[in-house]
C-alpha cells in the first residue's frame, strides 16, 4: 500500500488536495445558507404578482430543503461503497442544479418548496456527505481537523454566495439568479466529483498507530424499542430482541443505536441545529426589521457571519480532537446562551449587539458541524462513518424543522423575532445537561482495528 498515489504523488501527501476540493463542493452546496438574502426579493416578487406570503411561508422552501437534506444524506451514505463517492457526488450536484433552475419558474411558495426544497434538497443531501466520507477515510490520524477544514466550505459559502446573490438579484432579478447559480454549481461539482476516491481497505498513513475507541459493553434493554424504530427508518428493516441478545455479533450500526452515547449526541446535535439554522434563516430580515439595517448592509452582515460559521468548524474540530466532544459541546451551547441573552436585549440601531450575537450563533452551528462528525468517528467504527454519520445527521433535519418553523411562527404571532430567543436559551441549557450525562464513551475500550464480530 506504500505505492498508492493521489494526484501523482504519494497518498499521504496527495490526500491534502482532497480537503480544498471537498471544501469547494461544500461551498456550492452551502449556498442554502444564503436563503435569507432571497426572502425579501421573493416576498416582493410574489406581492407584485398578487400573492402575499407570511414570514413562516417565506421560510418554507429553506425549511423543506434542510429536512429533505437530512433525510437523504443517511440514505446516500449507505450506497457509498456500492456506487462510489464520485458517482453519488456528480448525480447529487446535477439534481441540486436542476432544483435551482426549476425554482426560476416557480409562481408560488408551494412550487418553490418543491423545486428548491425537495429537488435541490435531494441533491444537497446526496452530495454533502461524500467529500466528508472521502476525507475521513484518508485522514484516520487527523480526522477532526481534516473533516473540520473540509466542512468549512459549507459554512463559509455565504461569505461568497450572499453578496454574489445580492448583486445578481439587483442586476438580473431573483428568477435569473436561480438559473445562474444552478448552471455554475453543476459545472463545478461535476468537475470535482471526478477526483473523489476512497482509499483501499486497510490503508493508513506511514507511522500511524490507531488510537483506542469505545464500543458498547452490552445491549441496553431500555434502548431496544427506540433502536429498532430508528434502524427501520434509516435502513428499512427492524431488529428483534432475539438478535439483540447476541451482543457479540451485532453489527456496528446496531451497536451504535444501542448506545446511550448515540442518543446523547443526537439530541445535542438537534438542539445545536435548532438555534443555528433558525438564526441563519432569519438573519437578514431580522436585521432589517429590528435593527433597521438596509438590505445591502444586512446582506453584508450575513457574509460576516459566514466567516464565523466557517471558523467554528476547524476550531471545534481541533478542540474535539485535543480535548473531548463533551467540552466542545458545552462551549457551543454556552455561546448560544450568551447570544440569546444579547438578542433579547437588542434594540433598534443596536448594530454591535446584533453582529456579535449572530456571529456567536453561526460560530456555534459551525462548531456542531465539526463536533458531530468528529464524535461519530471517535465513538463508533470509522469504517462505517458514512452510514453512522448519516443516522446522526437526522438530528440536523429535526433541528432545522423545529428552529425555522418556530422562528417564523413567532414572527407571525408576536410581530417580532425577539421572543424566539427564549426557547433557544432554554434548549441550550438543556443541551448542557444532556452533554454532561450522555455525551461520553462507553465502558469497554477496544482497538479500532478489531471487528465487532470478533469480540469475545
């Protein structure tokens, strides 16, 4: 395996090129985080065409996309070994581009929820996990920082795409902007997908000795029903008490679902996504309505927040590698509490409070998009990372649905987004409690190289 080449050089050196390439794919996919830039122009466009939409309705395409994204990603993860990362990434990129282009023809919010939310969401869900899975396999020795750097592209996307979208909308209108984005993303993702390849089984960098990892000591009867339901949702089959009782022959997927650690990680990820994704969806309209920023300045602020979103990923990836997932999660939740308190006290013209608070929201969300995959690699079998993280990632969809829906309803009911920051603070406090008691390794420590069917 020492003769394996990547990009014409030894694999341990060539693998580093996969990080910026994967980052670029995720940058294209991460345009979904610029949705708040589209909301006001779409509301104005539909109003001109005789259709009035509420804040909840204008968030609907974004909400649907995030939920579809979270549902499709684990499904795609189960097929990576069968079809390969290249093909799945290419097809996902084309489907996403098709969704964007079809969105230019949408005449109402329901059609937009189908074209942008469902079709583009399927494409994003298919392609998102592939660069991460490829990088994770090539970097068993630096998984936290490698995955954190790659996923930076998704978080930094608004830094480029938010002002670009604003400029294109001002120049060509919102419908044409969807077409331009769709064509550009298709070309970029197709070109990069050809470079994504998984390492041969058993490959590892020179002088790398696998660390120890945790596996469940025994089956927990209290988790049988929940495990069976979630496995059925993600794999299409149930497992029963009779095969659960054979603890030394359960697959890694089943062992993960039986672990309290998994449920702690899933719940914490859902809470972190709830606050972060809602903040992304309301950043621009909130700035215009509460802080009274103009549309151009609000769009620029979204670009600023993208820097913090992107920076949160390598920082928390490093923190999780260096210390523990538990500490990283507690820090992320503390940032949400601080940001929520700041926004509860924000007033018209209080630009500094708004900028600092939303930077913290974005930084925390970026952190969870590094904490969750790194924790999945740390706590469970890294060879099943694509499948395992796909299951964990369903928490992202639940958080997206709850956060964006409640944020829109708060605006429609109370006439302001301010009251939304009460539930974000309360849930972050709950997240700290869950982290302390659930986000920890199981009691039996085995080498990463040991296969579960050989444990005695």
